[in-house]
C-alpha cells in the first residue's frame, strides 16, 4: 500500500480528483452529464496520440511530426474514399489512414536509424515536409462531403440519455478505441519481449544492444506505431468535425508531449506507464475544460500547459536525484 501511495500515478490521480472537486464547487455545470461526456470525448484524440508518444519517449527518442502525419493521413484517405467509393466501411478508412501514417513513421525511422540523425531534428524536418507537401501538392480545400460511414461513426454512442429539456446526450463510441489501444499498449510494454526491449533501449541503448535486442526492429516499430495511431486520430478528428481540413491538427505537439511528461514519462527514456499517460491526458483535458467554464481566454491554456511541463519535468528530475542519493546511501 505504501508503494502505491508513493507512485507518481497515485499522486496524479489525487491531483485530478482535487481539481474535479474544486471545479465542481466553482461551477456545478462541470459535473453535468453532458460535460463529463464531452471531457471523455475530448480525451480520445489526445489520449491516442499520447500513447504513441509514450512508447517513443520510453525508447529514448522523440517525435514531433505526428500532427502533420495525422493531417496528411486524414486528408489523403478522404480524397481516396471520394475518388474510389471505398468509404462504405469505417474500418477500411481506419486501415487506409493507419497504413499511410505507418509508412510516414517508417520514413522517420529510416533517417533516424540508418543515418544516425537526432530524432528531434528529423521529425522537425519531416513535420514541415509532410505538412508543406500536403498543402502544396495534395490540396488545400476543406472536404465537407465525407463518406457516410464517417458521419455514422461520429454519431455512434455507447448509450444515450434524454435530458429534461429534450436534449439527448451520449457517450461517444470512439472511447472504445482509446480503451482498446491503451490495453494493447499496456500488454505490449509489460508482457512482451518487444516491450522489454523498448524500456531497455531507453534506459541504456548500448546495454540493450549487447543483451541481444534488435535495435533496428524496435525503432522501426515504435515510429510506425506512432504513425498508425496518428492516422487513426486523423479519421476520428475528421468524423467529429464533419470535414477534412488540411490545416487542422496543427500545434498539438506541446499538449501531447505535456500529457505524457505529466504522466511520469522521463524525457530521457526508460520510464513511463500507460496509466500515468491516461491520467496526464485527463488532467490536461480537465484544465482546458475548466478554463472554458471559467470564461478565461484560450491563451491561458498554453500558459497552463507550459507551466505543467516545467513542473512535471522538475518532479521527474527530483525523483531521479532522490533515487540516486538513496542508492548511494547519502
């Protein structure tokens, strides 16, 4: 029990609970069923991207190209669906977008692994390349006539409830995707040899190589995974917005990385959990929602995210120093 209380995830859980209680006292609308459902729906896209970035950070790398990959995969998939009529089934669209994103992720891995370039520099460059290529060569018009399967998906709800005023609210079915991916990533990291290799690569790359882990295979997998999840997020985003806008999903990098770092992932690699990442995602979504309910300008959300990143990184460094001191007996 003492170990549980001392974990970063437990502290984060208490912080989320306290924030919810405080916001409920400040504005009772926070606890309305409609707002709770909106919070969960808003957590889906951010949470899916955060799970991919979690795996990247654990491995000791970083990726900031995923918003551009999501936008590219979303837009190209919608264009292909329009031209070929392949949009009758949402699973096909998810598969096409995930495959497109995965290929772009592999493109990142090629430069990072074979040319031994820093992941930050590579993904910064490919983010600009992918976004610029999308706008320059693919298209800039907003696609409003989406396949019917995407419209149907956006309306899918786990259950519905009619409010006294006649309004009907429901929990978005896309939450199933987040839960499913979270379970898969948890299984991958904790119960597979590949997962142990990801942690080993982030903790000590040379030791992981000597231990027999295939560094190339691990690196290609994690960047392809981030790309696939970005593609899935693109389809979910377009479905929710009822259009495919090539300018969308820009500037998500900071918020997503913040969610993962807040969740306890070490930016230098070797540490991070799925539970912590989901709690970090929920915390940032609640903060954004709270600012709206309090009527504060959207600029304050960026201020809050920046402050949270600094505090979280400081806490991780402080815990690391405590661990070293206790290990050395000081």
